[in-house]
């Protein structure tokens, strides 16, 4: 069983033992807090999902704004392509 230690666990152990402050700080740094690699991975995924989300919303608003000006066959084609792509996915 792989249990992750958290900040409150370290503070409880430090309060009830003779653990030095430097050892507590080192344990928090290595076991609890995130390093540069974790932050970089988080930020890459965050900004990638944010960019994809804004792009999809922009396309959606584009079609919503111009929906009345589109020809009826184009409207049906767009809806059909969306339905077929959802079924394939």
C-alpha cells in the first residue's frame, strides 16, 4: 500500500518527536511540496486545455452568431457532420 504523506502528518510527527526543523523542512520539500517538473507539467496541461477550450468556444460563437445567415442545406450539413463525428467518437 503506497500512502502519500501530507503536510499535517509531518507537523504532527514533528510536534511529538525530537525531529529537527531542518529535517522537517527537508521532508516537506521532498515529500509534500511539488517540484519544478510537476509545476511545469501542470501549467502545460492547464494552458493547453485553456487554449483548446477558447478555440472551441470561438468556433461555437462564430456559428451561433452567423446561424441566421447560413443556407438551410449548410445548416443541415453542419448538424449531420457533428452527429456523425459524435457517433464515430
